[in-house]
C-alpha cells in the first residue's frame, strides 16, 4: 500500500507521564511533505489515542450505541419482545462490540461506562424500572456483559493464532512450550505467558490472550474446529452469566 503524504499523520505513543516530558513535536516528512502530529486518530472505525486509554473511542461508541437504543425504543410499541430483541441484536449490539478485543484492555472506569450503557439497553428491552437488579435482566435476555464478550473475542482470536489461521503478525505472538518430555503445560494445551513488569506490559495482547487461554477449561483447548470452539465459548459465558449474582466490570489485567 502506497503512503499518501497529504493524508498521513504521525502519532507518538507512550504513557501519559512519558509523553508529558516531551516538549518538541515530531518532525516527520514523506516525499517532502511534513506530516502533522496528532494525539488521537480514527483508524478503521477505532479512535486511537496516544496513550492507548481508548477513552475517546469508548465515548464515541457509547454515543452511537445510545442513538441506536433510541431507535429500538421508538420501535417498542410496534414489535413483540422477541422481535425487539432481534432488532437490538441487529443494529445496536454490533456497535458496542465492534473491535472490542482491541479496546478491551481499557480501565475499569471506562469498562464500567460501557456496562452502564448495556444496563440501560436491558431496561429498555424489558420495560423494567430501576428497582429490578440488572443481573436479573441480563439473565432474562441472555445479554452477555461486555467484559465477557471481550474475553470471548480474545479467546477466539487466540484459537486462530494457535492454529495458524491468523495473520503471521498475530500467530507469532502465541508461543507453545518446547519441552521434549511431557509436562502439565503441554498436557493442558497451554501457551507461554510473556513476562510483564508493569501494567503497560500486562495490557499487551500476548499477555492477556495467553493468560486467558491458560485459564480456560482444558476440554475447550482440545477443540480443533473454530466453529465448535466459538460455540463452546458462547455456552461457557452464558452459563457464567446464569451462575452470577451481580454485575461487575472486570478489566483484563
């Protein structure tokens, strides 16, 4: 892909603390054209900020999601509960879950904002007031909390990496144990978890994905078919919802 000098922007990514110590802007030019520096840019529908907090993206997602919920709310008098849920799953749910495996390593507060939006959706769909616990509503319509949807998507991507059906740039991030003798890790189909000395390290896909994979049930990791693994994940997180007593936004790291 050829780079368009006039449409290309540059971004310096780092922690807020480190970025605050840099006073001079980046001076990058392509084909004689100086590219402007940005702190947040939209790429394939995802707003990337220079600290990778995903706060800007989540704000845009929630706003767009709430607009879709208003459409669902307007249609409520004309649809049966089943059709209303189908409408929600068609126009609102994809908005919230788009690329969630990318921005899912956000903070607990940011994740809580998304969960709150889901709670509002459940009350609209079931015409419920605020005296009914959210977990009860989620169970009634099998609305998987966003933090578990993120885990599902990452596990599915990890499966693709391990079975070499992902792009090489992702597949090479998953490293299997290389012992010649049988070990517990090999028997459980586990992968190597890279070392992480900071929260920034723990937010890496390789760390989150390998940790989730190793903690997933052994029988799931023996599945070799992608559709079967996806079905297992759906059932697993549905059962987890059924056994839950409350909703907590649990971050990935």
